[in-house]
C-alpha cells in the first residue's frame, strides 16, 4: 500500500519491535532537555500494539524511515505517536505520514483524528496546527502533574 508517491506503508510485525523502540527513542530525544524525562511514547510497550495492528512502518526504497501508532475508535482515530528516523527528518516524511493518516481516517469513515501532546512540546503543537489540527483543551498530566497535556483534533474531510 502506498502512502504517497514516495513512501510505502505496512503494519509492523514482531520482528520490527527493536527498530520501533530505537526509532521512537531517537525521534523523541530532542524533548529530553525540554521535559527532563523521556516522553510517554519512549517508554511505551510496543509489543501489544504491534500485535493489535496499531503500528505502521513507512519506508522508501526499502529503508524504514518512520512509524505511527494509531488507535481505531468508533468515530475517530487516535494518533498516539509519530516518529521519524533521523535519516528521514526534514525530507517530508512526517508530512507524508500525516497525509496517509488523513486518507486512512477517511477510508475508514471516521469523523476526526485526535491526538494529545505535552504543552512544552511546542514544536509538535506548531506542526499539528499547520497541518489543520486545532487545540480543544488543556488538562493536567495525571502521571506528572507539573506538566499540561494539550488535546488536539482534526476533522476528516468528507
């Protein structure tokens, strides 16, 4: 299945687990100095998510460049995580991945895509905003009360 003319996408398999962990850690490393701890996706147990078919791997010419963790709900998709490997950063990989997510949500008949992020991850908030997501609220992080979670949503074009 092609995400765009430049990326291929497939569901992750158990053999991808180490790559998923490594790529997530590398992609979120820029936030360690900002947060003082690894962001939630870095500590996630991806084995069960791979088993449920929630992890998608994006590649070009046989090289894995990024991954998304997407939960399917009745009326929406929830983007848990998006991680672009260093080799794919600044090359439009993230944008192509978000475009694929839009197309997937539309194909599945979902009304919207939701996500949440840390308020201190301002770079991510700006990226999502440019891509059509809007903030729907802020709430205390139940695991780390000193931080605020930003909820965002994007309607799916019909």
